[in-house]
C-alpha cells in the first residue's frame, strides 16, 4: 500500500493509496457517502459506494464526527469537479479516534471565541492559508539574504540594554541582574557586520507596548540585515529589492492560498521596484496640503500613514525623519542636523510601516553624545562603543516585521491572524 499525502496524490492516479488525517466534513446521499479529509497538506474528497466498501467501514462512516482522526484507503481518480482535481474511491476507513463535539463549526464565531480556541482555529482553511504564506515569506527572507552572500548571525534574546527606547521594555531578572527581552537584534548585528561584512539576524523580538491596535503584538518576529560600508541610499535599494522579492515569491508559490483569502492579486503584482522615495519633509507637506493638522517633528500615526500610502499603488520609502523622534543610534544627516539618515517603508493599501532602519552613528564621540542625550547608561554600551574604536566604518541596516508583512500580503486587517499564537496586550492564552 502506498502511503502518501494529499498534495502528492496526483502521482498515483489509478492506484490504491492510504492517507492519514482528520475528517473535515461528510454527507450522504442514498447509497453514496462523501467525506472531506484534511491531512495538513490539503483537502481531499472521498466517495464511498455501499457495494464497494466493506460492512465495517460503511457503518463506521455514520459514527464519524468532525475532526475524528482516521486512515483512509482508496483508489485515486482524476476528477475536474473535485476540489484539488482528484477524488478518492474509498475502500476502507480505519478509525484512530472519534473526536468529541468540535467547538469550531462552520457557523460564525466571535473573535474572542476563536482566539480562545487558537490551538484549534489553526486547522481552519483561512488560518491554514495565512500560515502557509507566512512560511513562504520566512523561507523567502532566508533565501534572499543567502543568495546575496549575507551570513546569518543570530542575536540574543536576553539583553542587558535597551535599543529602541526604554518605555516598551519587558524587564526580567537574570540571576540577580536586571535584564530585558530584546526589542531588536540590531546592536549585536552591528558587531556581526564588523566581523562578517553583511549579516542578518532573524528571531522573536519583544515590545511591552501598551498599544491596543491591530498593528501591535508584544512578541513579533523581525528579520534584520546589517551591512558594513552601506549608506542610506544603498539601504533603500536593498529594502526595495527585498520587498519585491518577497511579494513575487509568494505570488509564484502561494497563489492558491492568496485566492482562498480573496486577496487582490493584481494589486500585489504591481509591487516591483522602484518604489517612490519621499522625504519626511515632503510627506508632512502632502499631509498639510490635504488639510491634516500635522506638526513637523511628530511621528506619523496610522491614519497619516494610510493617507500617504494611498497616494501610490506600491510601497513607499519615507526617509530622513526628525532626529529627536528617533532612537539614539541614528546618524545625523550632515546636510541638516535636525534630521536622521533613516528610512521607513510603508506598505500600500493602508497596511502601514513594515520596515524601519537607516544609517548608524559611526563616530565614537558623536555616539557618546547621543547616549548621553538619551539618558542611557554608559556601562551596558561599553561593548557597543568598542565597535567605534576598532575600525569603525559607515554602516546601515533595517528590520522588517514579519507579521505586518504577512498581514499586508494576505490582506488581513489584524496581526493576530498572522502568527500561530499571538501575544497581545490582553492575551497570553493559549
Ligand atoms: O521600526 P522598528 O522599531 O526598528 C527597529 O527595531 C530597528 N532596530 C530595526 C533595524 O534597523 N535593525 O521596528 C522594525 C519593524 C517595524 O517596521 C514593524 O514592521 C515591526 O518591526 N514592528 C512590529 N510588529 C508588530 N508589533 C509591534 N509591536 C512592532 N513594532 C515594530
Ligand atoms: Mg519604526
């Protein structure tokens, strides 16, 4: 007997195969019985005719409940009407477990209920499709950097210092010392870039943000490249190439999932470089011309970002924000000392910021002044300052938030559906 998976069944037309999975649904009509089997790789329709199946199998069918686990044997048939293009003529069903009454039924459920059942909700077709797209995006991130000679150098999760400001830190005790969960691998990435040239890190990051919005998780995944000898313009080029690559990869390999999610593929198809590049100053002007009461120096809110991105049908790069609103490590723009050599990438269609980054302060005395200005403790940055003592070079990098990217590419409005088990301000279960 050939043991196979639903997504490989096309190789076995006319042959008898065995598939292990779960009952998605079933129905009967006269002497016919239909079931849909789910095995993690896809859905498969099985048909059973009373006279072809053994007695035990036929009566077992009637006892099967949604999500019961089973092994099904049958002959593969090509059938253009069946979802997936194949159908199984069932000969035998072996029961593994009869499932108790499954809490998630095809009827509508509220968000709180689904979130409480996230461990089961993952089996539903839309959630399944989103996480397949996430998997594709993560593989594409790794491929993109490896193909270009970047080295993966992971950053620690426990850190003695903050990187993105001290207000959103998760504090923990580390054998009697104060420690924090990392907000970004960037500072360690800078050390790695001085050792390997071009590097990236990819891992979970944490922000104790009290924000109860659809764009904030307290635990999210970030992929962060860091490049020695890159300036801001080089970094914008890389960000543009990277996003184009991710979107085109998903379009190529996960089209079926995007269609299931009712995503507008034409809009994604337009995501090819070059992207519009707009300075912060010009962005402020665009907002003011639209009658928005926006003061120079403020950070853009979600509504402002949507107004700006709606002007274009591609991601946009906004560069050179006011220095005072940004993290301590940003390099001052030599042309205008009020500005930082930084960039954000905003996704189109109002999905907001997906990338933040820029050029780093590479001069020792300037960096020391910035640490002082931000009232950060020198002690924990001794190692970081060393990077400016021993062969300091211009360097830059950025971080891309995986969940915000998944939300945009899948067309989901809330980040809670873009990570297997979301951690939110008011949720740590399941
Ligand atoms: O703009 P951020 O804060 O940049 C940094 O952390 C830099 N140190 C990265 C670097 O240069 N290496 O965060 C980068 C990205 C954001 O653009 C967004 O996509 C995501 O991380 N992000 C979040 N995603 C989900 N929930 C949150 N609370 C997020 N905060 C940031
Ligand atoms: Mg940012």
